[in-house]
């Protein structure tokens, strides 16, 4: 089987992760229990998830001309992701995410830096890459105008596009209508899609963490159950789900199978530290499912 060609248009961040037993109140200082710098960014994470699962992946994004920029590109390259469309921005910092890991959950502040320079002109210069993809993935850590433009380009070239509306921000209704699938988590679904038309609801695939995934097909609510395990770090679970979903759809798997596979990949991912740390290979997903 040939590898699906996945293009990811999105953010590339350095994640600065502090582990702490106590989350400080305003004006308070507390002592942390650990600190690590790891590769992240919703776009880059989804690209790595796809690459580990065997796809041919191109990343369209930007880094700064600081020390993180080259490291971030090198990290993607080491995973087999093409960085030909990752250009550095001069006099600009790379995207960073400050992450507090506490009680097996996270709190994240993203400072976009160079990610905000992924503008329409930049994406337009890679229209041929988008047009020759089997599937495109886009999230909301780049300018919203760029997301709208990217979905328009995919519609123009009839390329399926998965819109991961994270972090939650409103987009024009036409952008939702032109997306092939939209993958909010529960809180994003509540914030953005509490009242939707029947046609739009058929595009929604709602991830619910340990409670599985629900979606709507032929007017019916469909569901796959979550996997019960004690997570080490849930950062990047949604990105793993989106990457795996794109690969499975790119491999022409039926929707239910694709969602079950992505659900299992996300469950594997939360068993290791870091957004990309636990992202599985295809064999690891099958082994996990076989041992259930
Ligand atoms: O989805 C997880 C990601 O969100 C982190 O890697 C962080 O960079 C933020 O973008």
C-alpha cells in the first residue's frame, strides 16, 4: 500500500514543561518538582503523529531565527517530516508553550511568535503542495485568516481537510461547511458547535478523552468507547488522535475503523511524558488493541 500524503499547516512550538504538585494562585510562588523542554505545537505534533504511523508528511509552518528554530526543524526532520516548507522568520522568536503539568493534567499558555507569520501569502506559495496531498490537517494556533484560506484552497483542489478547532475560536460558517471533518474536544464542541445544522453535525467528530469519541453519521449518533488507563501526560493526545485519523482516512479506512484506530493511538500516547513522547507507530497501536 502506498503511503498517504498528509500535509499539516500549523504551529511549531518549544514546550517548556514544569511539573508541580501545587498550581500557584495569583501572586503566589510555589516549588516545582521537574522541568523539561520538549518539541510541541499542535501542527508539529500532528505531523509527527502522522509520520510515526507511516505517512508521507509535509509540514507548512514557520520558526523563529532564535536557538529554538533550528532545534524545532531538526526535531521534525528526525521524525521523517519534510521541513522544505518550514521557513525561519528573521527577528522573530519561535513559538513557545508554557505548560504546567499537575495532577495528571495540563494548563497551557501558547506564545505564537513565528507561528503568526504563517499568513495567507505564505500558504499560497505552497499551493502545489496542498493540491498534491491526499489529506490536509489544520488547527487554530496560526492566524484564523490563514485557516480560512487553507480550507478554501483545499475546497478548490477537492482535497479532504480535517479542521481541528483548537484552541477554540470562532471561524466563519462557510469554513466549517467546506471542511471535510471537524474534530473538537468536548469543551470546544460546547463553545463552538452547541447549535449546528444537521449538515454540519455530520462533519463533527467529538473527542471525549477517556469517554471515547462520538460523531454523527446518516442522522445517527455513533460512538466508540474510550480506553481506561491511568495517564502519565495527556498533552498531545488530541494531536495524536487527529494525526492518526488523517492517516487512517488517507489509507481509505471506513470512518468507524479510522476513528477506533485514532482513539487507540491517542490512548497509547498518554502513557508517556511529552506531547510527542508517547505517539505510537502502527504496530504499537495494534499491539495495544490486541492486548485489551
Ligand atoms: O496540543 C498540545 C500542544 O498545544 C502542545 O504541544 C503545545 O505546544 C500547545 O500548542
